[in-house]
């Protein structure tokens, strides 16, 4: 906690004064242009990767950057998506996977998640990702097989995203575009997946 407390002090002393006008504007304005869905992994920081200012990204972070397909009922991820698209009117949605993803590694290496029932249940939202990557990605997992699973997971989550009514309506109107990215932690590169390769 000491590091966080010191960070807040540095923010108040050095960062906030330099951006005071921006924060004054943001106090009464919330108009992000992009919904950015990324992994909860602490090494993946959307604002840092995209060099975005406060107010530019509406961010949803989930383990494995998973987006459950739409289903009626209470769902925090679905609520965030609906709000970003239907209320804030974002024009773009990015689903961003990353290298060395713990969730994808657990699937590829078939880790025993018996002691983590909530994690095991959540990772079932990646069943289509495993199917897209093929049996070889999980039978003999290696660096390239894991990378394939990460890519296919992004594509599968984009397909799930398109099942959400607010997203489907915006896509039909042509007011929303979906994008798949994969961030490589050791090199800092971002691979943009071909939108045409995203299959429903």
C-alpha cells in the first residue's frame, strides 16, 4: 500500500496540476470514442499501450479478455458493453489479447483448476477459442501454439461481442467497428488481426 499512497501523492503533486484543464473538462464530460476490452493481467495497461489520455477509453478488463455471449440476466460485462455502445456511442471496440496470458496458458496446458471453481467456470467462455485453435494447440502446447490460441481467443470473443443486441444494432447501422489486437509484452508490438478473419 505504501507504493500506492506515494503514487497518489506524486499524481497530486506532479501529474494533476499539469493536466488540470483536462480534468476540469472531464468533470462534466464523458465521451470516450473506444471501448477497450482487455485482460485483467497487470502487465497489460490499455492507456499506456495506446498512449491515451483520461477520458478517451472506456475500459473493461476480464480474465483472459473473455466476453460472454449475450444472455438475459445480470452481467457486469454485458452492462458495460451496452452502456459504452448504446449510451456513450463509442465508434470502435477493441478486444485485446496478449502474450503469456495466464488464462490461455491454463487452457493450453490443461491445468487442474479444481481448487479454483470460479476461474474454471469463467474459462468456459473460451471453449470456442480452443475449438478454433484446434486440438494441437492444447495437445502439445508451445510458444507458437499458445500464440495461436491467444489469437483465436480474440476472434472468438469478437464473435461473442457481436451477439450483444446493442453491438448488433450498431454494426447494422454502420456506426461501430470491431477490432482484434494481440499485444506482445516483451517487444511492445501490437498485432492487428484481420477483421475478415473474425467469424461469427
